[in-house]
């Protein structure tokens, strides 16, 4: 088992800026194809997942909508060779991220964790949670 870093996913997901980047993108595509076939196994973490979405949606970077960024990442989460202990929670967070563009991915992950644990109340000063059905935001 190996660990997958943010830059591998980003190189695969975005248009290459140079011939060197194109070669790296091709290598990343081949890696992910091996994972799709089950010939390669790797894992990653929430920090990588969040960073990929942050960069894809950043106004200073690729400026994708939440829905477009989530659509690009969904097939990667579905790879047979990607082993994540809470893969369904990542998938649910992507759904929330795409549905509620006012949420950042970290907040979407929090809601996905809450749903899985059947928790409906959240202590937070972040009023964006007020617009998410099923979440009751409380202030201390």
C-alpha cells in the first residue's frame, strides 16, 4: 500500500501547462488506470481530499464551481485501488459540497460525519450551517 499526495491528483485532473506537465499528467493517468483495474493500491486522507478541492475551486487557481470540482473527483473516489476507511463519507461530503456551494469542503466533511453518526446539533459560529437541512447550529 502506498499513500497518494495532492499533486498527483491535481496533475491528473487539470490541463497541463507545459510538455513536462503533460508527461506527468500521462504518468498520473496510467497510475490511476492501474488502480481502476485493481493492479495498484493506495490510500490518502481528508487533508489531501480537501486540498484538491480547495485548489480546483480557488479563484486564484482553476476557478471551478463546486459541482464541477466534485464531478472531477468522484471517479477517483470510485477507483477499486483507492482504499479509504470511510470512502462513503468522502462521497457524501462531495455530494454536500456540490449541492451547497456556500460550504467549503471541510464543512461538508463535518456534515457528512454528523450524518453518519446521527448527530444533528453542532456548536459553531459559522452561519453557513444554518442553510443545511438537518443541521441545527448552536452557539455556546
